[in-house]
């Protein structure tokens, strides 16, 4: 163990240690404060005998002459064993639920390694969340990464909790183990999650890594990596199906920006570092399935878009990496619709191989396209009505307008504890299509119209 | 090898001292792990090295080994069907040997050294050959005959040439060149950052048929041309490039997934072996090389991946093939440039990108072209380059888009609004352009019909007029339009929904031949003409719109390629209406 008393500079979460030797890039560091507290960090840059160290739990109380720095000769790892299930940890991987430390079976580098693209198995198993706006229109599949794009004051936490409670794969008994990575959320939000999971029994299969809003922001940088390392262990070592929730990625990105600006790096858009795309990719891309392994990692990151602007760098870069997005809409929320999911800008890129015969139902793809087209026309008609008045609408436009209202009220809208089977969801869709003239149903094949439109009649 | 030592590590950038004598863009090995790196800046005896693998665990005083060679591609039989990372390590072998994750410090040859290929000579003893001549051929796959060429700089007499099963490093011929006897095998090396030489460059004049109607009819790209496809996320860039990779009539496809999603690569690798080449019935993977450096793989290797891809593409072009390269996405490559540049503390240009961004982009796209290959027989080869661009927020003023538009000849503009209305391919017909219409005129006249050219013009006219009319309708209401104008709106709507819209997931609709596109367009516009004349004769708009034949026109796209004669009946039916 090499110990130094040579801190020369402290700025924000960063510390420069001089006259060091044999220090490696990304090496784990322990800093002992004057009062004996120990904080951890890692090497961000090493230049000859100078090391730039980022301290995870913040630098308040650190002084230059007396603090000791130890270089541990390894990178940051997470100790793992079966015992982690049901536990709650902090941003360092230490228990915060009052329980004992984990005795690790193995330790894994929290940065992980990229999955070889050749080893990936294409995600194609439909996950039923019981929420029509997701299952019917933008279905989620096992191994997908599908973020929730939300905003301040919107019920994304409730939607997430509902997904966690209800998610299941049809025809399979095994449920999901849930890994929650919470970054900078408030105590109330964290409490909401934990007590909701407690109440519904989900806690038995939950591992949580939590950093609250009043805790050091720098710790948030490790949270998603800890959560995903834990998920990889559960999925690929213990062969479980894992659902990872990361909330709120916007706060993670802000911490990233904080470190970047402390390092005086050249900023990219809106002050976020130029490498944020790569950084986010190393988190999101850890979701997936591997050929020959039973387990899977399905990732639902939640992020709040500043001013509901989806071109802001955080949602923008996220959207470029993830396989679609679920948009939470303020407009629908104001109308009192729960879950306020706007299906038009939402997208699930992997849906095509996850639906259809043997997965959901043969008519799913056609029905979904038709509902999209009709709802889009209805929204157009609504805009037109606002500009020119409802009198300017043609008869057909008026039908579509009514359709879009009913679609929101009957299809999207549901209760927070309502779990709709995919059959129920599709039948609601068919029921709505009855109001549309038959010749307008261009996107559904004749066969399905005969079969299901009639069924809905009954 | 000389002794050099690391003095600084910052992410993928490493600085080493004691590198006197090293050359720019030389490849080096870093630390005991022998990670692969490349010199990108020299200052006295200091070299800045970008490392193509994760640098955690590396520190000052670790050794650096200079190789004195630039980063190169290995070229030879065995490329087709392979999946490589950005620095040409075979990902399938990597998986077999090292498991499901890409660990670091692995050094694997790109081509299989043990596999034997049947080499069939194309020249005989005592023949005089020069660089670029075909020495012999190897049936690499059922779709690709690999032509083994005389290496560069060699001109002389063939002393020996053998036929039979050989490994790629075995000698297949001996050539006497400038008084020396050279042993020639089947593998070649080429530095990735340098374009391969050609005899002459020509102007592209044949279309690359992609089977996508909006491309081939409205915004065609020529074999040897270059095009870019910018768009925000979810607008369908990748699906579009996948479609082109599957259906275009190139001989060889090189697909470079540069900093994109792992699952998309998995999808491509899963579907290519299933899809059959229409003429031979063989899997399309047998004409494809995939370079996959996904977004979570090391960023410096991402920077190199597009060069690796284009070097492999040029190698096949030199054999006289029509090669198409897809790069998805060049923005990620540009971001890798930016990241490295930032770590070098270079003065940034626009949005933090280095000032040389546009030069690099131009150099890359200039490697496309139709050429006369080296060699006596003057083979024609072409390399078509198509790059996706992912501008932040879909904003086309981003420096990568602007620099790309300056060099490419085709611009396919993806539209967010079309995508969310599920109109795919979401190519905006008013913003996109192709500068190859002129070049391709002769080809269309000769192989399809001269009428196709005027139909295309008519089509564009209707779409442009539609935009104007919709503007008017939005301001003063649809009632203010004349009957003819309202008919035009209906026709334009039908063009959009029944011609431009194409379903990539429908077995028939996913591909339309040029002939089918021509026939579809002809029927659609004929219907418009007939309807317009009926209006003049006093029929009401409602009557015209409810003509039963319209139903058939709506379903034109589902007519299979082998039943194109159905269009004839339709045309006759339309004529009868008058």
C-alpha cells in the first residue's frame, strides 16, 4: 500500500496528488481525512508523478497538509453474492439498510466489459406490463433498453412502480428481479419506491443502489455502474431475468458535467462534456441478452427533460442509444389521464420481433399501425379545429376527432392498479376501431377485420 | 523495437517519451498488456498515442513498443462473411476464445491462417504481368469470386504459378520483377488511412438500385457516388441503411456499424444469413463484410472503424466489383475525433469539433468513386459510400451535417414528423436532393424507358404543388380550392401513401425493381390524368374519387415482381374509362 501526504490542489470533487509513483489510470484511491473519515475516489488522469483524483463522496472537510491518500492498486469493484438480493446500498456499494456487509463470492469491475456484438441474442420475448399504452402500442421486450422521457411534476415514478409490479413474460412463471439505481432523487421518492415494493412483495427480489438528493452529487457517477454490474451478475451468473430501473439519468448527467467542468474540459452542447454520448452508451449498452445464457437485462432509464424539450442533450443522446422511448406528456397529464403516455412520439424499436403469433396475437402489428394512423389523424383534426373551428371539419375528420378523444379516455387511460392482459388491450383497440368507416382501415388485412371486428361486436 | 515509456494517461490518450524515430500514425503496443494504439501527435521525443482499448490499469513507466508500421488492414480470402471490430479483430473468434465480453489486450489475426482455399491461376508461366493484374481466383463464397491481384509495384514475368489448395500465406506464384524473384501469396496489407491507387477515375453513370421507391425514383444514387442520410433519432436511419444493405444491386456490401447499438448489429447478423440473394438463392451474408464497433466499445477504435471499412471496400473495388459501403453513423465517428482532439487540448472549432473535421469528412467521402482499376485489362470498379449522420436534436446546422453536405451528391433528409406518422422511409421529398439525375439519364433511357424521366418530373411537380395548396388550404380552408386542385391533393396523398410509403417488414413491399417503380408511377399518374379529364367532362369529385379502380391502384405495391404483367391490364382498364 502506498500512502501519500502530498495533496497539492483541491477543487470541487477533484484532488491533485503529487510525487506519486506507480499510479495507474482508473486506480481506486482512499483518502483519509484529518478526523479519520475515509473517502474513496479514482484516478482520472496521471501525468508523470502527478495524479488527478476524483473523490466520490465529495471533498468537504479535506485539507492539504494532513490528509492521507492511499492508492489501492486495483480499480473500483463491487463485491457480489446471492445475499445481495433484497438489500439496499449506497453509491459506494455499502449497505444503507442497517444490514451486515456482503461477504463477496466474487468481485467485479464496475465498468464491466462491452458485450461482443457477435454474442448478443436478439431480444424478442414480449413483456406484458399491463399498461395498454405500452403493451399495445410500444411493446417492451426482454433485453431492451427503453427509457421513460418525462418532466418535472409528471408521474413517472408511479408509472415505473406500476411497470415493476406488473411486468411478466407470458407463458413463463419466473418473474423479474429488480435492480433500482436511484440518483439524486428525494427521500420521499425513494421512500415511495421502497414502500411500494414492500407492499407488493417486490422487495424480495429487489436490489437498490440509492443516492439521495442531499448526498454528494459525485457519488451518482458510480450508481448506474454499480446497478448494472449487479444486474450482470444476477443475469449472466445466476441466470435471472433482471429489470433495471435508473432514475433520474438527468441528475447523473449533471454530475458528469460537474466533474468535467472541474477538470476544465472543453464543453460540448450546454456545457455537457463532449464524451457524454460514449459515457451514456457504456451504461445503456450493458442491457441485453447473450446467446446461450438464460438470463437477461432489461433497462428502463427514467429521465426528466428540462422544459420538456426532447432536443436537450440528455434526452437527445439517450434517444440515440436506447431502443426507443416512452414519452410522458404534460398535456395528457393535465387532462387527468393516467398513465399520461403520448403514444405518437413514443417508439419501441424492437417491437416487431416481439409481437404476433405465439407472442401476443396475430393481429397485433396491423392493429397497432391502424390505431397509430387513426390517432394521428384525430390529433391533426384537433389542431385544425383549433385554428378554423370545428365547423370547418369534414364528417370524416369529426369521426377521427372523436376517435382520438375516446382513444385517450378508454385505451390510454387506466387505473394505477389495473393490470390489463394483452388480449384485453387489443380488444379495447378493436372496439374503438368500430367507429371508423371500414374502407378507412387500410393498414389491417381483410382477414383480421373479419375475425376481430366481429368479435368486438359481440 | 525501441524502448519507450509512458509518462501520462488520460482516458484513451497516452503520452510516451523516448519515441524518437517514430512516425505519425505508426501503430504501437502499449504496456505489458500490449494494447493496440496509434501515434497521433509527435513533439520532440514525446508521442501522443490514441489507444484502441480500455486504458484502466495503465500508468507512467509502463513500456510502449514501437512497431514502425502504420495501422493496416489485412486483406485476402476470408474477409467475406466476417464480423470485425474497428481495428479488424474478428469478433466471432474473439467470442470463441475469450467469451461473451470483449476483454482487452487481445491480438488476433484478421484472417484465418489455417484455412485452405482453392486457388485457380488466371495467368500462365512466362506471361508478363503488372500491378493489378488478376493472378488467379478463389471461390470465396457462392456469391463472391475473390480475385488475387498482382501486388503494387510489381511488374515482370511469371516464373511459377500453382493451382490447388493453399493457405493464405502459402506461395501461389513466383514473379521476376526488376531482377528479383518474388514469392507471392494471397494475403495483402494496406494502411487504412491511405486510399488505394487506381488507374483512372470516371464519372458515375449507373444507378445503385436499392429497391426503395423514394430513393430510386426521386433521389437516386449512382454506383460510385456518395450520399448522406441525416435525421434525428427514431427517424429510421438504421432501418434505411439495413434495407439498402439487403436489397441494393452491389456485388459486395461493407457495413460499418460505428458507435451504434449492439442489438442492431445482432439484428443484422441474424437477418443477413436468412435473406436470400434473388438471383442465386444464397444467403446475403455471403457478399457482406460487417465492421461492428458499437457505442460502448473503445472510442478510438470507433475512429478507426470507418477507415478499416473503406479500405476493405476499396480492396474489393480493385477486383472490379461494385461495392457499397454503409457507415452508421458518421456522427459517432466525428464525436470520437472530437473526444481525442479534446484530450490533445487542441483549439476547438465549431461545437468543440476539431478544425480539421471537414477535411477529414471530405477525404473520407472522396474515396468513393467509379474507377478504372489498375491492371492491363482495365476493369471497372465502383465504391458507393452512404453515411448516416445523427445531428443533435435533428438540427441540420450541426457541423458534421454541414461538412458532409459539402462533399456528398445525394442528400436524403429524414423527417421527424413523417416518422411519427409512421410514414417510412421518412425521407422528406421537398428537402432531399440527388445530383445524379443527369448522370443516370442514359441508363434509364436504355434499360427502363424514356417516359420514366418525364414521369419523375411530373411526380415532383405534383408533390411541390401539393405543399403550396396545403398552405393555402390551411389559411383559407379547403373550400377555396378548385375541383382540379382538390383532385391534385388526392393524387398527392395517394402518391405519398401508395408509392413513397414502403413497408420494410412486408415480404413483397420491401423491394421494388426499377421496372415495377416505373409501372407503378405510370399507373398512378395515368389515374390522375383520367380523373382530371372526367372532372372536365362534368363528373363530380365524389364520383371520381369513388371509382372502383382506385382500390386497385392503392394496392399496386403488393403486386409481386413476377406478375408485373398485371399492370398492363390495369392500364387498359384505365384507358377504357375515358
